[in-house]
C-alpha cells in the first residue's frame, strides 16, 4: 500500500473570509517568515470562484469561504505535526470565525495482491446487473465508524481496474459554537498523528493492508 501524500490534508469547515489569507498575513501569523518565501498559484474554473493555493516550504494552504485546507509538503510525522500546528494556530488567530468541523484526511493506493479479500466488492446486485446487459464501472465500499465520542471515520474503498484498491480515510470531528479556540487547541493537539496511527492500524488488522515503508520513505 502506497501513501498518496498529495491528497493528505487537514480541513477546517466554517464561514471563512478567504481575503484575510494574503501572503503577508500568512507570513506574519502562521510561519513567521518573509512573505517572499510563499508561492501563490491561482486556479480558474468556469462557474466557480478563483481559488488560491499558498505554498510554503512545509505546507500548502487553500482558503475558501466554506473551508480552509492545509496540505503537508511530505508525509513524514514532522511535517504532519507542523501542519497541525499551523491549522490550530489559524483557529487561535481567528477566534471569531464560525467553524463547524475539523477533518483529517489520508489517502492510499494498494496495487499488490497482498492479503486483501477482493470478494468484499462482489455484492449480489453486481451479478444481477449483468443480466440486463449492464456493466458495473465503479465498485465501492463505504463504512462510517465511530472512533470516539467526538470523531467519526468515513472510510471509502474503491476497486480500480479489478486489481487496485483506492483507500480514502476522513476523520471528522464536529465543532459547536460553544467550543472555545483555546479548548479546541488542547483537544485537537496531537490528533493528526493519532489519527494516522489509528488509520494504519485499522487498515492492517481489518483489511490486511500494510504501508510500503520503503517506497514511503523514498518520497
């Protein structure tokens, strides 16, 4: 199983003002470096607002009205910890922003025979579709799992080309209006590493997926 670290992220949903996140503001409040150290990419898509990506040495920030997304530069634990510190610092610096949720996302791809039981994708209705000259193009397994009193894991396994398995893990924690920023920082501190470890444990013990550490470390 390979780590698709470009799709890893921390997401804070809420009612944000993306115009706050200028290179100058990010440099001053989140990384304490000169703003010239930040690269800005601008994305255009018909029918959608202009999307900015602010790229620093250790993370990428993507601000929008309904969410702020933070991507790590790499998948090592040091960069994950930096990513979490920046996300929590954003909450602390903008305490009056109405926030509704905090998510940690990991993505993996398994392209080996391994020990995963592919028969999990063989639902009875797939065979019935073939009797109507229909071809199933997409096979997915979705599980919603309660991790603790405040965290839900949304796990999606998708079969690709009848061999590869795409693995998407979203750990979600709802945030209420009564959650103070300082309390949130204390509760969420260390959560990205603990979720990462929990995710790998579940994938190994439930589905026999194991992270390819040699390939992962080479990245």
